C-alpha cells in the first residue's frame, strides 16, 4: 500500500509555499507549548528545497521555539494545576516525571540536553516553570540548545539538498513502512518489558 509517497510530495510542495517560513515559525512556537509534531518535519524539506535559506530557517525556528518555550515556562509556573490533567490525558505523565527527575539532578543543564532529547521540548518548558528555574538562564540555555539542534538539522538537510530529495522519494515507502514496523516492535518490547 503506497501511503508515504503522497505525504512526502505534499510536504515538499508545502516547503515551496510563499508562507512556508511563517508556518514553520508557527509550528515551532506551538510545538514548544503543546503541539505534538516537531518543527523538523517542515524544517528538513524546506532546507532541502532551498539550501541557501537553511540558516535563516534555523533562526526562525529557534526564535519561535524559544518564544513558545517562554509561554510553556509560564504555564508551568502559574497554571500547572490547570494543565496537569491534560498531561495525564495525553499520555505524557511518564515523560513529565522523567524530565522532573532530570531537572532535580542536572538543573539548568537539562534544558540544553532537551534540545536533543526524544522527550518533547514542551515537557521541559513546563517542567522548568514548575521547578521555578531562574528565568534568564532558562531562556539563554533554551536558545543555545534549540539553535544547535535546528542549525544541525537545517545544514545537514541543505547539504543533502535536492540530490537526496530524489533518492528519499524513490525509497520513501520503504523508509515510512520500516519506521512504522520499528515503532510497533519497540512498543511491543516496551509493553512486554514493563
């Protein structure tokens, strides 16, 4: 069943849209608060299709993500009781507990590692507020870690550019279904071991 090719083609088309940079910024902003899809999903094809814009896209993504992170911080600081139920309902309690534990062990350094962690960034932004982390170190560390991640993603995507876009397109069904199979196996192992 061919599914991923159409999705890939649509994503590449969106990356050429005249408002693509605005959408990228918007997704980056809301991902740091509540949105489940990381901005990399847009950043990668945009950087591949316009390699000369990769650094600019990484900057847009970073600024929007840090601004969203600030909102997440204040949600954790002032409105955690309101969002606690949402964290449980969305199945993020385990990630939240793990992030809280990491904050207790490493403090502000964990915000830097959050930029590269598989745990969603929004969990760390809310945790930082709950833990009443110093605001300016939080913002500075978030900006450094997010920029480091996004510039790496953007530059690697730009480096591959259109030559890899065609290769990925030819193999996208295998890549997509392979990822689904790996996720199902990982979930089954996790459920069995737990």
